[in-house]
């Protein structure tokens, strides 16, 4: 029997961790559960001398076992199932909400990755002093874009408080962070949960027209119910004619002019006029000039610009910043 074969499972784990060196071992141990750390520590403390040949054999055995696992696939669902085996449901829900939310180690880094329109829509209902604290903690560029989207009178209240703001006490800052985590971040993470049909509809929205039609037809042949549900959840650029006037104006404020010109280059005349009549006369003339100046454009570029605006419109609709008319109700009224 080889020296490694005489070692127990915990002893093999202890030998492997010791072989990694202190820095790598510390990083690994830091990711273990409390019970695992205790068992591993006990094995390490009682391990004694291990021959070099045994250490080499343990490392080789570990590599072979890892290789036999084949490819790995991580997902939200598999992560949640794993966490539920070791943590209470309440703690798992909190962790998953943090993961589903915007990226960032601190609350302020996370806020920096929240779209400015989404953040502005939330902050406009908060106290000006709270908004002043938040905008003073995020990057200036992001703060500027958020400030520009706030109602003018409210924005000026925020500006005045930022100008007169002294050092924020840690207790007050902690309170703002807790409120943001419990209210805004949690609701934002929950809003990002989607079922498979919603996810597939968004993927289809980003396909070029030929691929979209081909795959939808194939899906309809395979499962008509799935195809109808995905089709119902899809939202195309031409569907923007369902947006009301104030919604179009809100969308115009959020879209870059170059992208809008490219998207409208391939739009129907009716949809193009919908955007133009919700602009000032001067802005409409500039947009017409931009569209005319584009000349011939690739269909792929137009599709990408339209898809980006569609995604923005859907996000704004989900946040209550614009409303979509129900075409079924329109048909019933006609």
C-alpha cells in the first residue's frame, strides 16, 4: 500500500492545502464553511511528517479527480441550490439578491453600475439630503447624468444641499447604505428575475431579422405554445408606436442622437414621424439632417441600434418611466 493510500480523506485534504503554501492556502481556507475549517484544521494539526512521494501522489490524485468531473456549468439556480444546503433561506435570498444586482464590492460601486435612468427614477422619491449624499459618493460623471434626469426644482434642491454638505457622519452614511440595500437594491435584483420564456424573448429581440424569423418558425413547428409565449413577450422596434407621447419624449432624452438616427434610418415612416413630432422643431430638423447624412447603411448596424433602443425602452417601462399601449385594447375599441 502506498503512503498516500494510508491517509484518510481529511488528511489528504490537509496535505494538499499545506502543499499549496501559506498565501494560496489562506485564500482557499477563507472560502470554506466553519465546520469544514475546523475539520481541516484538526487534520493539519495532527498530520505529522508526510513523505514527498505521498504529497506528489495526493496532488496527482486530486488532479485526476478534478479532471474526471468533466466540464462545469455554473448558474444562478445551481448556486442557490448549493447555498440552501448550508445556509438558512433568508440568508440565501439576501446573497442571491446581491449577486443578481449590479456588480461592485461596495454599495457605491454597485450604484455606479446602475443605469442612470433607473437610479434617477428611484432617487426622485427620496429626500433631497439623501440624494445629495448618494450623488456625492458615486463617480462625478454618473452623478451628473443622474442629476440631469431629476426634475429641475428637485435637482436644484439636491445641488444646494451638496454645496452646503459637511462631512457625513458614519452612522448617517451606514443608514443610507442600509436603506439602499433593503429597498432599492433588493427590488432591483427581484426585477431582474425572469423565466425562461422572457429570457428567450430578449435573445430573439437581439437576433437579426432573418435569424429571428427562421428560429421562431422552427420553434413553432416544435412547440406552438412555447412559440406563442415567446412571440408575445418579444418587443420589436416597430412596437414603439405603442409608446405614448410623454413616454417617447422620455425615451428621446435617454437615447444618443447618433444611435436614434441610425435606428430610424430603417424604421417605417409612421414610427419616424412619431419621434419627430415629439421633438422641438429645431431638434426634429437636426435629426432629419442626421438621417439624411447617413447615406447607405448596413442592415446589421440598423438592427443593432434598434435593439439597443428596444432594450432601453423595456427597462424604462419596467421602471414606470414610460407606458406601452395595449394593442389588444386598441383593436377592441376600433
